[in-house]
C-alpha cells in the first residue's frame, strides 16, 4: 500500500494538486486545524469522512463560521448548502480516486461536486486508503455498490440499493446518484489539497 500511495502522490502532484500524507484521521484533524485560518469561513460537503475526523466541532469551537447542511434544520438545509459553497474554505472527501489520479464523485443535489470544481478559495479533499481504485470502472463500481447503498441506509431512503446493497439504476424520487463529476486534473479556478490518510476513512 505504501508504494501505491507513493505513486499516487507523484501522479496527483503532476496534475497540479498539493498532496499531504497523514498517518491517521486524528492527524488529519490536527493538520486542518493548523492549516485553516481561524477567521476563515468553512463550508463542508456531505462527507462521512469529514464527520469521522471530528473537525467541524473543533472549528466551530474556536470561532470559524462553519456551514454544513447536516447540522442545519431541515428547513434550512438548502440555504446551508448555498452558504457552504460560498465559503472561503471547503472541506469534503471523494467517493473514489483512481491510480491515474482521477477523483470520482456522485451527488444527489450537486452542491459538493460544484464546490470541488469551482468556487471556494481553497478545497481540502480527505481520502482514506479504502477509496483507492485501479481505474474508472472500479471507481464507479465502488461508488454504486459500496458508498451509495451505505449512504442510502444512513439517510433512511427507500431506494433499491438501500435494501439490496446493489445499484439498480433506479428512477426513485429519492435517488441521489444524480450528478457525477470526474476531476482529471486540479481545476484551474482554485488550489486543491488532497489529504491522503493511510487508514480507511468513510465509505
């Protein structure tokens, strides 16, 4: 795994990303607390990985304005998504990353993929080693049959994947495989720093 991460880091850096290797989720939290200005506004994309490292409460505690629709009232979720995308700093994760350095993501509302591609002054992307995939086919397989079913169950959605654990390319009104983004290189609009965590993180 170490050699694979070494190759991936080299590939990502050639594609214009800043890459930081971190040994654990705890190390990722501490790194972000030092890297993010205490006065900066911070938006968070829907991300189990971000929740798992516990960064949001720490940022809020020290005074950063944090916008995250998971912590908003149901009536305020839409506005929280908008404010998160307008923040100076955006924290999120990726559903999958290929050995060729492609970041692959699928969203229901599209707010997260929009912010990753354009908008914030800087984006941090948390990547656990469990997100590594050989290529796009494996990445899509992982997202559709690992990440999405678990997210659907977490949200209590009545989609086929929530019940079977497999994608059925459904037409459910609760489907959240609606917007797909593949970043082949770092977007030209803002710097993106990828935090490669050498443990499993998120799903």
